[in-house]
C-alpha cells in the first residue's frame, strides 16, 4: 500500500488565517478593532511559547493583542479580579487565560468567571452546553480545528465512523459533540475511548477516521489502524533526543513512521493539529468582535 497522504496543518491554517485577515480588515473599516487579551500566570516555557505564538498570529491577521503577565505566586482571587476587569472592558473582545494554571489555583472558577461572550477558548460551561445542544457558540479551538482540517483536506465526516481516543473537556468530549451534530460538518458516528476502555485496538481498527488525543508517544501502533483510515494526531509530547538542538523533539501519540505505511492520510506532529488550534482562536476572536459590534 502506498504511504499515507500527509495532511499539512500549516498550509490549511494559513488558508483559514487569510480568511480571518480579510474579515478583520472589513471590521476595521467599520471602525472596530478586534482585540484579544492574553493572560499568563508564571513562566512555564511551553506556555510562554504558546502565548507568544498566539500573539504573533494576532499580529499577522490584524487582531490587537494585549498581554497580562502575572507572577507564579498570583492567587486565584487576583486572577479573578483581572478577569472581571477584562469582562467589563468594552475594547476587549476575547479573553484567553493560558492553561494549565499553577496547581494550587482554581482553574474551573477562572474558566467560569470569563464572560461567555468573550470565551474565545470555548471552555465556559455555557459554551460547552450550547455546543452539545447544537446552538451557535464558541467551539473550543482544538476540536474545531480538527473538524476544519478534516473537511478542508477533502474528507467527509457524514456517515463515517470516527473513533476518538481521549475524553478531556478540551479535546475529546467537545470533538465528539461537534462530530455528532446533524450538520454537514458533523453527521458522524462516534466512539469515544478512554483509560477505562477495554481493548482500545478493537475500536480503533474500526475507525474510518481515528483521532488520538491522549499525551502518550507511540500509543497508536500500525496494527491498531484500519488500512486507508484518516489518522489525526493531537498529542504533543516531548521526547529526549540528544541530537536535537534543545535536547528533545516533539512527537504525537501515533507511531508516525509505521502508521503512515498503513493509513490513507495522517497529520504530522508538529505541523498538523497545532497550527489549526491557533487559527481557530483567531476565528473565534473575530467572531466575538463582530458579535460585540452587533454585526
Ligand atoms: P488529558 O490528560 O486531559 O486527557 C487524556 C485522555 O486520554 C484522558 O481522557 C484519559 O482517560 C485518556 N487516556 C489516558 N491513557 C489512555 C490509554 N492508555 N488508552 C486510552 N485512553 C487513555 O489530555 P488533553 O486532552 O489535554 O491532551 C491530550 C494530548 O493532546 C496531549 O499530548 C496534549 O499536549 C495535546 N494537545 C494538543 C493540542 C494541540 O493544539 N495540538 C491542544 C490540546 C492538547 P481518562 O479520562 O480515563 O483519564
């Protein structure tokens, strides 16, 4: 069997970003400057890199970003106060609090404090609930990016069996809910696997589209994949590599080299789902600004 098509998430993300840039420029002509507030607590290098990337992408598409850097010692109360101020600030359309927060902080309280109309990450229970109900919402960026990537790469979800491994609130569960919606972007039959699932491979082998979102390198081996399946690798894992400039490299949850010989199409890590996540944050911020302007 020929090696799988490599799904280029960077290229698809650039298409989405070009559309966002166009929408931003039209909004600016109408006198509205879309603005995203980013909040980072502490100095975790990976989180700093993610926020830096999001802010650079804002600049690329013409969205203003205003960064709030707080020390690692910040209390939940202080962060909640900042969130309340940002909720009140009419010039701010989207609020992104970079997760994870330091372990002693009350992450759920912070998520629930964000005005659902500015919740561009789509983590607020109101937005999650609207997603489940199939109502207009901010879909969380990674699941929305996965759906967009599948469709823009020429694959359908209608009538397909999608198997998702991983049931987190930020990836697996919202993705399942997007895919089961009665809509052209959904209409899939979905199986959701997690750590209590027996014989995960029996499920994954039946997938037309397999999504791995666990955080374990090499979890999905070739024999777990149906020949010709579309494989979406969400995992981002650091593995030691003395030959890499930083002493590590990033890999997904899928044994890429082996699975690409069997799959029909596969996303690489990096360069697959990651760029789509950032692109969808821009889509959501533009949407928040449009809505705030009553457009
Ligand atoms: P979580 O740790 O929150 O969730 C992991 C899920 O995997 C849980 O549902 C867990 O089950 C399940 N799981 C663990 N072990 C197994 C197993 N052996 N078999 C089946 N299921 C298992 O992770 P996240 O969802 O936050 O992230 C998952 C990965 O995706 C990480 O590598 C993360 O870095 C990456 N990620 C990438 C993004 C991107 O933009 N590309 C964005 C977000 C995340 P249980 O619920 O039972 O514990």
